[in-house]
C-alpha cells in the first residue's frame, strides 16, 4: 500500500512513541528500539487519521467485522471498523490462548479484517486468524499500523498491509548484546521493567 512513510514516522515522533533502550517484545525477542503505538493512539484525532489512511486499502473489500488481538489491536481495530462502517470485536488471552469473550462471536461467512498495532513475528495475529477461521469467518485481509517483521513470512497465507515498514533489529535473549552488557530490560505496555 502506498504510504507517506515520513508523515507516519512523524506521527510517531510527535507522540514520543519511538523508544530506544532494551525491550522485551511480545514475541519473546529482544530489541534496542520499540514503537509504542498506544502513545500514538492516545490522541483520538491522530489515531483516526492514521487508521483512515490504512482503511483506504480495504475500501472495496466489503469488510463486515474488524478483529484485533488485545491489547494493541483493540484501538486500531475500532478505528478501522469506524472508517469502514463495520462492527469490531477483539480476542484476548485466557489460559494462554486467544479466545473471544464478553459475548463476542464471528458469524459464519462474515468478511473479516484482522488488525494489529505492530507486527514483528505475527504470532498473535496468526492465533486470531485461526480463531476467526474456526468460527467460520472469512479472513479477507490482515493489516497493522507498523510492520516490523523485516520481510519474514508471518505465515498468514496472505499479504500483510501496513502504513509503514520499519526494520528494527531483534534477537533471542540468549544472543542479546544488551543483556550481556547488563542494560535493564523494559516491557512497554506491561509493568515497565522486568
């Protein structure tokens, strides 16, 4: 999807959402940089603007429901659904696996867009994709505000559409130079530090 990378990165800079340090990602990998989409989405006007831009890619897909994984995908899915005039639900972890709770359900044959804030390995979205498919939903597209997968195949079986692609190094904890140097590990969006 054509995006104005500079404008998108500027939105992250304005929100002070480009963080540097030593971060534990949801995937379990470590990284010296982190994109905190929650800081971008805390400004409703900015979040709406970015999600409307992303929603343009799906204008002809007849999306009926937008589904995001908790936590990062909730606001993105909500704003995309609003732009696409669809409904939205989210999946959340219960006993270590993604599930629909709170009375949320996918209707058989429903045309679904999966949405996330940032994709690194795609693990959470793959789980949600399996959940939607098992419920009889039809996943027609997958998207994120930020694709930081560095070209790795996320295993979706379809393209990942994003506003911006960011190549940020990641590594397993056992190979992490920041761990070896004793740099404190942070978990943004969780408790702050490990």
